[in-house]
C-alpha cells in the first residue's frame, strides 16, 4: 500500500503571528514604574546664554561630598541660609540679583503694551510668555489686596553642580536644603498676607487656596538649575 504524502506546513506567516503576539503582550502587560521620579531640573546649557554671574547662586559638591557655596567650603545646613539671602536681600546688594518691582500700575501698563504688541504680531511667542507672566503678577497683587512686591529677575537661578563621584544621597540633601530655605520664605510671606496661615497648609485642590499658592510663588518662584556633572576639586 502506498504511503500517503504529508502536506508541508506553510510557515511563511509565523513571523507575522509572532510579531502580533509580541504587540499584544506589550499592550496588555502592566509595567511596574517607580513610585517616585526625580524632577528634571533645567540644564545649564538650556539657559546659560541668559545668565549673569550675580544672578546665580552656585552650590557645589565635590567627589568627597564636601559642599561649596559660591566657591567657599560650607556645611550642608548653610545652604538654607544662602538660599534665603539670595531671594531676600537689600536691593542693590553686591553680587546679588537686582529685583523686579511689581505693583498694580506697572502690571496693568505692561499688560496693555503687550496686548497692543500682540495685536500687531499675534504669533510672537515671547510677547505671549511675557503677557502670561505679568498677568499672573497682577493676580498676585490683587490677591495681596493691591499691595505690590519685588521678585527676582527671570534669569536669576540657583545652580547645582555635582562631581562625577558625588553620591546621589548628597545631591538629594542639597535639594532638600534649597527647598527648606525657599519654603521658609514662602511660609513667612503667607502668614503675613493671609492671616497667619503657613504656605505648607494651603490646599491646591481648593480654589481660594490655589490663588494664594500662585501669588506666593510669584514672589518666591522655584528657580533651580542643575549643571552637568564634572570633576569638582
């Protein structure tokens, strides 16, 4: 009896099937992502052309995790005081930023000028950015009951520079100290402007608190920049 010949299986589409299965599993599989992600700070190369030496507070950590502030060795706890001084100092102080004076009339005049400029150049991105900034400053003045304030210029920043061998833990401690200084100023201003309420107690899910948070941040904005790691002696 003759043997029946078995038909050959066509495997030409197996690659397509495997690819479709791979896509299926990629779409349906849940990925475990870290619960805490490091905030991306702007790099120096992003804003370097805007910087003026006196508008930068430089904080460094070398390969031995020693801290330097403006080229002088310091303790980790000194960062908080340096940040407070950077944001709040006598106007015209040497080697410290000059302030932008903000009041209701200045805001309204600037907004009017920017709106007129945008009517002529509706696609001018810089005018739009400035209009948004001065509108938020006017909102802050109104939130403070019409009282003006002074704030750092747009190109003022705190610069963090780490050595290639600096521990990540040291970097996070530097950030913590910076935020301690900034939040100290925000708390003090918030208590002064809003009946003794500290900034840390405001709830960003409550509309009235959102306005207060925005106003405080106009006076003391978060201005931190990270330089690329390099060998720091």
